[in-house]
C-alpha cells in the first residue's frame, strides 16, 4: 500500500486531452490497491487537486472541478501546497504526453521539488523529444533510421521528395504532414506555431507499415507483442485521428496484435531494441515505433510516455494493467537524485583574489 502516491495529468500541450485520459485510467487502476492523489495540470499552467472519480467529459468547460488550486513552493520545504498545507507526496506518476510534460520541463520541476517521478529522466526526455538530436545519435550508433533534414531557408535536403514534415519537438502525430516539395514545407512551418521550435523533413516511405512495440526495463527487460496499426482508408500515414479519435480512442483503434510479420523482420526489431537499450536509458513503459517496407525496417521514434502507457500492447504477454503500473510505481521508488556537490569544498573561494581584481 502507498499513501503518498500522486498522478499528474493534462499540461499545456497539444496532447493535453490524451494526457487526461491516460491519467484518469492510471488513477482508476492504481487506486484499487493504493491511496492516490490526482493533480490536474491545466492548459493555462495551473495545478489543481481533483477527484479520482471524474470522467473525461468533466474537463470540458467545467470550472466546478477546479476548486482546489495548488501552489508550487520552492523554498526550504518544497512541494505542492493546498492553501497552507503541503501535500504528502513522495512519488509521482507522470501521465503527461508531449510538451513540457514529456520534454524534461516537468521532470526538472519535480527534481527541484525533491519528488521521485516515473518515466524518463531529464536527459532522456530531452533527447527523445528532439527528433533531430535523436536521429543524430541513432545514426552515430548505426541504428537504421530515415534521413532527417533540419529545415531552414538556406539549406535544402539532399534527398528527393515527397517528404514527411514533422515538428522538431513533438510527442505525437500532431503536425506531421505529407508534403510534395521543400517550398511547401517552408510555407507550412512559417504559418503554424506547431513548428516554432523548428521542423524536420524525412523521406516519405510509400507503402510502408507502422510497427509498434512496448518496452520496459524494470524489474527486467521486457518487450510487448509487435503491433501493426491499421490506417484509415486512403491515409498515407498512421495519423493522430487513427491513433486517438477512431472507435473510442487508442484501445479501440484498428490493429493487428500480434502483427503478422515474418520471423526475420521480428528478429531485426529485437536486435534494434537491444542496441537501443545499450545507449539509451529507458524508465517506465515506453513505446518504440518502427517503419517497415519489404525486408527493411527503420527506427522511427521512441515515445517515452505513450498514450495509456501502451498497456494494451501487453495483453497477450501475461501482464495485467495493474501489474505494469505497479511495477512502474516500484521502479520509481528506486530513483535517486543525480546531483552531486563533490569537489565544491570551498578551496576555489579561499584561494580567489578579490572580485574587483578579476574584473581588471
């Protein structure tokens, strides 16, 4: 039993709505055997303590649920406060997708609040959110990825279109577009805030398939079944609509699970995953996305906090939803602060001349 477990969901992100769904589901599962606090992070960057029995529709233009606003204090007794009382929280399950919930921002805040949290570290969050940095690291380590071009006015890609346009920093399919030429990509990026932090282009792999795998490393390394999502008719990509809006959401979208792929292709995927884990720290449950065409397979991205933690991928592997989330809680308890003040012993201060002398 845990009496100091909290779940954060929502956040000022394009994936705010999906994060609410993940958070509410996580709360229901874990509250069957735990006392759980639910912290809603609003789109306007405020924090609220909310009831565990809320439904997704309650977050649509419903201010009655926002009665218990929380304050964040970074003082000698840091934490989340309701009025003058500090919430008793020792670990947080991060259910925030995209934006500041998945790019290291929330992770940094929780580090300063000295609260253990689930999922990726600050560095893993930043790396996997930055699609250009991620491509560079994978290429350097000879993991197969598609060519990736960082868009700018004066630097055209060295591969031919059509292209897949993506925000450089983004956690889902939002802002992913198929474009015929570079000029179209430039026009789109200059007229949408989705690309204000940059954009990338990759070659469009026509007649390819998406293949998705859940990954966790605690209590030991496990891979889920491989999923092959079924795209909407005439859809060139596995879109945000396919993923989250069809048939009631992620769990109801059409798929082959397990995917009907040959042993050779599956072995290639396992080999890539093994190599990935040798260079990238994975915490919590992530989803690794691949593109395959014929005998070729490419690592597309690592979604460090996937929708509903991709729990449905494990249904034939022998892990219940509670088992998976409870293991995430237990893994979080093992986290330690990475800071150190070793070497900062005052010697430099004692031997330094006065400040004015350093200014010349």
